[in-house]
C-alpha cells in the first residue's frame, strides 16, 4: 500500500498537531509531489507574515516540516505530470490539486499492483481522487461515505 500525502494533511499536523497524518505513515511508502514542500513553506511564511506564528513557532514548524519531508518520496513535476495536470479531470480541481492528482495518477501507472490512498483534508481533492479510483481515508464528505 502506498500513501499519497497532500499539503492539507501535513500542514494540519505541523500547525495544529492534528494526527491523521499517522495513518499515512502506516503505508509501505509515503509519496507526494515536490509541490507539497512548496505549499507548506508558503503557508508557514504567510502565517508568519500575518502574525499568526512568531519566530520560534516558525522555527519549530520548519523543523517538523523537514522531519516529515525526510520520510516522504517527493516526485519532481515531470512533463508527463504537467501534461496530465493540464488535461481534464472528472470534477473541478484547483491547479495545485491537479498537479497532486496527476502525480498520483503517474505513480499508479508505475505501480499498477499497489493500492494508493490519497490523504487530504480538501473536499474537492478528495471527491476527485475518489472518482479517479483512489482510496480516500480522510474524506469527510457526505457524498462519499467510507
């Protein structure tokens, strides 16, 4: 089993101590796009700029981020991933979610015998991931009960 980690799950762990990320790390391998790091660092910078975290909290958050990223296989954004991200999806998704989902789809193509679970707290991402055939353990979506 492979886990695909979206930034919403990682940032909730870093900033709120929300532990649903632990489910992802029960998988044989945790993967994501390099976009994961970019998104998380942007959120941390935004929170610092807005005064929602101070310097010491930012330092602790960055330490946690680096610690978790050390256990995640990050995929670069290849031309194949970009082409898939630019293609249509069965439901509307944001640009960054399209990159995440395209990365997960390419991963599934490379590992066709593996079950891939997408860990996200984003309802739109979860809906689309479910329609694409991924398991979505964190989905709190009344349209897709688990």
